C-alpha cells in the first residue's frame, strides 16, 4: 500500500500538463504489459526520453505488472496470443537440452508477445483517456503524509 501511495503522490506532484502525464502513463502501461519483466522500467524511461514524454509517469505506469498481477496478466496474454495465432499449448520438453529449451521459449514467447501487443494497445488507450480526466482531479487532492515512526534516541 505504501508503494502505491508513493506512486500516486509522484503522479500528483508532477508539474506537467495532464496530456503529457497521460501520454507518459499510457506509454508505461503499454511497456508494463509486455513480457519484459525486470527491465520494464528501464525500457519505459528510455522510450519516454526518446519520445520526449513524461519519464516519471511512464515509470509509474509500468507498475501495472507487479509480483501480484504479473502471473494473471502474462497467462491471459499467452492464452490470447495462442488463440490468436492458432497454436497448441506449449509442451514441456522431455529432455533438458539447450535446443529443447530454446524451442520452448519460442513456443511461449511468440504467443505471449502477440497477446501483450493486443492488451498493451487496449490498456494504454484506456489508461490515456482515464488519466486525462483523472490528473486534474488528482491535483486537487490533499493526501496526508505517511505516518513516520518516532526516532529512537
């Protein structure tokens, strides 16, 4: 909860136009939906720099996939991509060789990447429209500071 509150505070305190924040956030959401877990924030900030979008909003948007939501999002993307491409379920290899694992990687990553593009586009468009309306409302909120622990002397 504390991390969520800090991320919302970062968005609220940005000194940028709602359109700029919404575009950066939508970029972060799109990258957050891709199967690049672990380097999503780096990719989002790098693309935000290249596209001259809001880097902080992009970094906050990436948090759509976190350890709690990622398994559900990735499973949905895999299944949707698999159905979209007309592929069968990936089968675990009978032997653990490099070529078998490489083949399994393509059998999983291709449908997941296809599904992530589909859901990434949908989620980023929706998040852009929502954030465009929500940012001005967020800026009027006064969120109290998080209670601090008393210092030990």
